[in-house]
């Protein structure tokens, strides 16, 4: 079945640093979504990408839909302690609206 | 906008009982709703896809008679875990799609503990 490879698995950074994480796949996706999940909560949508090559920002977050449609990255600039959480990428590829999720990137920010 | 609620947020039950979890889209109509299960430190595992007024489509390995899904309206889907056992203890999360491409909005999750 389809799989998404998300990396890195975890990151422990200093407050103020920039962060980058990405997802790759051998399959082509029509949609790339990035979510953040806090402990004991459901994932919250951060950025949605619908076109190959699209670059979208949401505050300090920037994400891009790879031109090959097989990858996406998420950047967080000037990290702050509340950025702590697990970030998931998700790819959508057909009219069933199903998503394939990456394994997640656990981000820890040292004040 | 795009708020999804889930109830209850956590439930503890005895083995053998059934538990119903509700998922509601509060400010939009959801053509499709999804039910996921998440184990600690793991990603989300899709259990089933439900469309309003039709039978749910279950993922491979998910028992449809154990996890009953009803999607009676465009804003409500329910998941009933029948005859729950300790191995059913998990974090269950629903999501709803307004039909705008593949975007899904998630509920806050329900923590189920079966004793």
C-alpha cells in the first residue's frame, strides 16, 4: 500500500531556531496536509496544499507541495516552546478523501 | 470555522459492555467522516470511512461487527465499540471532510479504557 516516509522522527532544538521536516513517497498525491497534535488531543490542521509547486505560509510556518507531487516539507521559523508537539504530514490521492499519514515528527523546544 | 466535536472525551468501561462515541461537525456539513485509532507514540490508523446515509467502508483488518458506524446525518457520525475488551483500549479520533478536496478536520479524540 501507499506509504509516507516522514523525517526526522524527532528533533530537540533551542528556542529561536528554525525547524525543517519533510515527507516523501513513491506515490503521487493530489493533496498534502500538515497537522500538529498535542498530547491527548486530536490533530489540528496547520497548512493544506493542493497544487504541485505550491508554497504556503501560516504565520511562522511554511510548507511546500513538491513539484513531483511525491514530497512536501514544513518549515517552522524562530521556534517557541508552544511549538512542542507531534507534526504529521498526510497525503490525499483520490476522490474517496482518504488520507495517508506519515509516522510523525516529535518536536521538543528547549527554552 | 471547521470545528469537530467528539463525545465523550474519555470513557472507562467494563469488559463486555458496549461504548458509543459521537462525532459532530459543528459549523459545516460533512459529506464524509472518518474514524481513526491511535496507539501511544504511533501515527493515526484509519479504521473506516463513512458517508451520510450509506454503509461505512472498513479498512482491512477492522471488524465491522465489532466497530459499528452510523452516519445518520451530515453533521453526526457514531462509532459503537461492541463487547469491548481490554485490547480495544485506545485513543479514537474522528475527522470530517466538507468535501473540499481531501481536507479533514479532526475531533479532540476519545480515550477508551476497558477494564
